């Protein structure tokens, strides 16, 4: 898929936003939603999406770009606290060639600590009970 390809209303994150697909939500406001990545690269891997039909950063309206970044900052603080992680990494992929697999823009929040390796993304489905436990810790840290 190329960066100029039109947005597909049936992508999985659009379905999550319409409540047509399940998600373990940790934070939501008028313009954004944060939920657990179901194939985490690390424990505590959270995604932040804007409630705007944009496939990538270049097509996201400025007000949603701002809202997405502010939510990323807020949720990253809670993820870092909940996972007791000394650091965290933010990732955001644009275009299949860059590794993007879901074409609704999203920020990855990945808590990091020295020596903790992370998996390739979108590969292994997590244990849902474990994800729920981590999500509860992140919600409590918000
Ligand atoms: P990207 O490759 O940057 O587009 O990342 C897409 C991310 O979405 C990957 O890390 C996947 O593990 C994750 N993902 C795919 N489907 C779902 C889903 N239904 N719920 C939560 N995360 C998902």
C-alpha cells in the first residue's frame, strides 16, 4: 500500500473505534483512544490512535496530530509507572515499506529497560488475562 492510497473504513482500528471489534482500552477522550497491542513486542505495549480516518501521519489533520501526541505523552507516563520501566520508546510507522501493517495511524508506546529485548511486531498473540492485568495497572497509573 502506498502513502497516497485512500483510507479503508474497514481496517481493524476503525472497527475498534466503532465498537465492532474488541480492544482492551486503557484511556479514551474525545479525539483519541489508547488500547493494549494484542501482539506485544514487550509487556506493556500500548497503541494510541486518533479518532480521525487517516492512514498515516501525512494525512492526519493538525488538531488530531496534537491530540494524539498529548495522549501519547499522558499514557506513556502511566505505562512507564505501571511497568516500572526506566525508559520507553515511541514508534510510528508510515507505509508498508516502513513495516506498517494497520493503515489507521497509531503510535506505539514500548516500555524499555536495560537488557530487555523486544520482539518483532505483530507476530505473537498475547495471553488475554495477562493483557487485562497489565491494562488495569496502566489505568490505575493514569
Ligand atoms: P503497525 O505495523 O505499525 O501498523 O502496527 C500495528 C500494530 O497493531 C501491531 O503491533 C499489531 O500487533 C497491532 N494489532 C493488530 N491488530 C490488533 C488488534 N485487533 N488489537 C490490538 N492491536 C492490534
